[in-house]
């Protein structure tokens, strides 16, 4: 990666995004942009220095929406450009596709997913909509031809082709099951695009789906746990209080350098762990666990995989680590804001 990069952190409790300069293995906070009520997801178009942020209504009667923000890389400030209202509920995940010409979103409380065209940073009205219970994340294939939504409430991955107009066209079959009661939450695709990995919230597993690179369809072929077995956590269920019941509470998932590991967070014991990925794409149970920021909902790795930044929902700081295989070396903690829950390098 370059000698100087930016790290963006959404602080849902404060309704803000912090922007940090990352250089010489240190993070320096440049600016905090406020007025982003309930911001808990954003997508970065680094080529155009644009940030698409999911927000809640900031005044009575105002719906949730997606804000387009222009990023000043020198000052770290974010300037509002446009807004798309979402009267049926705000986004929990946003992902760009087609080199920034399209935006995909998943709404947990609203139970719907959308695809939108993007024209010079302006997000248009949805051209397509799908509905499943508690949709939590969505990602496109690298070529922009397919999209995958995970439904925590229905225990499935929904799979679609994306047509020339950004509309979502169901594949056959439209959905692929996850283990019953597992609560699929976040997902990643590998560089070869022949595998999709999903982290579950209630069982704390990384699910391995083989992907047909031509047809785009998925097939569940394996899984591995990503939580600390020494902590005696037990399987969670929808609506349960994980902290009160000492239950598994999986959250975020990202590839490490060379795709040798899949990093995952578990929030009850506040751990980061790396699930090993074999040459055949299979996954093996995590064996090393690092206690990190309290209730770590979101984190990100630098493009070269050498560094990891983790945020905690019950903390006002983020932690910067150097990555060595499946081990983490804490370099520093820096102030960000309340309820930090989303991290991206830009």
C-alpha cells in the first residue's frame, strides 16, 4: 500500500465518521464529520473520493437514507453532495459495483435489498428490490455480473445476476440454505471468485460455499468455528441477549494477506481470530484469539494485509495491529467516537 492512506471509522453512537491519516504505522485523526445520524455502514469509491453512507432520519418525520459525501484527502472532511431517502428503513450494508456505477444495499430491520444506479455520485431510486427477513449484507462479484445477499432471519444466501440496467435477476435456484439457526451475517468472495465465505452470528462459523464462476450459483461445502472454545460460549438464537446468556455473537469477516486466513470477530468475548484457508478453499478452526475493543462489530485490513484496525461498539477507541500470520501485535489505540462499528481503508 502507499506510504500514506486514510482510515474511515463510523461512530453510530455519535452519528459521525472519523477520518484518520495512516502512515509510519500510526493513525492520526484528521477530522470528524458529524450529523450522520445512526451511521453504521458506508462504501468508499476511492477513485472518485466519494463515500456513500447509510443514515437514519435526523429530524422528526425524516426517513432513513443514503448520503453521498465528497472526501477531502488532505483535511479528512466529508462534504454532503446528495441524498436518497429510504422510507422503508435504513441500510445495514452498502457495496459498490460496476466501477462505482452501481450501489447495492441490504436493510436489516426493513428486510429488503436494493440495487441502484449511480450517476456522478448521485444515487438513483432503486431499480430492483428483493425481500427476505433481516437481510444483513450484500456483495457483488468482481466482474459486476452477480450479487449475493445474506438473510440472518431466513438462514440463506440469495443469489442474483445483475443485468445491464442494474436490475437483480434471480438465479436458479434463487436461494441457497445456511445451517438452520446459524444466522448468516457477513460475507466475502475470494480473488479467484470460486468461493464465497459467510460468517454466522448465532453459531460463530465461517461457512464455505463453492461458486460456479460461469453460472454464479453457490453450493455449501464446509464450515469452521471462529469463536474461542475455551470460553464455553453456547449457540445463540434470534432475539436472545448474547451478553446476558454468554452466547456466541459473530460479527464481521475479512480476508487477510494472500487469502491464507479469514479474520472474524466475536462480540461476547470481544475476540479477533483467523480461520485458516487451505489451497483447496477449505476452512479450519481458528486456534489463536486476540481480545480487542469491547464488542467488536467492525474491522478492516490494509490492502497489503499487514495491518488491521478494529472498532468496538462499547468503546470510544479503535485499535491498530500489525498482522503476523494469525497473530496480532497491538501498535496503538486512538480515539474515534461512541459506538464505533464500521471501518474501511481508503
